[in-house]
């Protein structure tokens, strides 16, 4: 790989001979990072298409935006299966999914605490039922004033997962 090179004067001494270094991996935060992340996720999905159900492959290809995923599912059982499959397929490509968030205690219970979103670890989901992932990255809780009766998705019953 020959993505980036930089020049360095040893010990900051301009009198010494210039040393050229070459990066052998892609830098996090580079201008091309979002494109590389999307490509790597899609490649992982394609490479593992024979090992996972088609809906998992489709989810990796269509529900990630760079390294974020937002998905609502009709039941906790489906959400748990989705979490397990996403973790497995992404791990096969070298991605360790972290910063998980859900409005379901049952879904969160299968995710190690160190892999959950730090902003919501203290939420008591048994005491306060959340409708959608309100207050997180611009996702708002449906209310009568901003929800449509013609909407095909009833967010008050869906299980939401975000990472």
C-alpha cells in the first residue's frame, strides 16, 4: 500500500538527511476515510454473502452510513438476531461494532457494557419506556404533532438499534 508519505528530519535537525516514511495502512480521519469505510463494509458483506442471510447482507449494504447504523425492527427477537448477525459479519471483516444503543433492555442485555453507547448506560429502560431513540443524533420521539397517521412504521412498537 502506498497511500501517504511524509518527510521527517531526525530529531528536528534540518542539517541531517531527510528521511522519507510511508504509511502502510489507511489513516483514520483522512479525507478519504468515509469512502474507505463504506467500501470495506460492502466488501465484507459481499465476501460473506454465502455465510449470512440475505437480509443481513442487505442491512450492511443499505443501513450503514459510514460507520453508523440505524435500524428499527418489529420485535426484540428479530433485533437480537440482527445484533448477533451484524456483530459476526462485521467481525469477520475486522470491524468490532461498538456504541450500541437500543430502546429495549432485552436487546441491550446481550451487548457487553463496554460495547454500549456511553451516553445511555445510566438509562433505566424498565422504568421509562422510550419511543424511538429520542435525543440521539437528531432522531426524535414520535409525537402526535410530528407523526403521520399514514406512516407505515409504528415507532411506538418497534425495537430501535443504533450504533
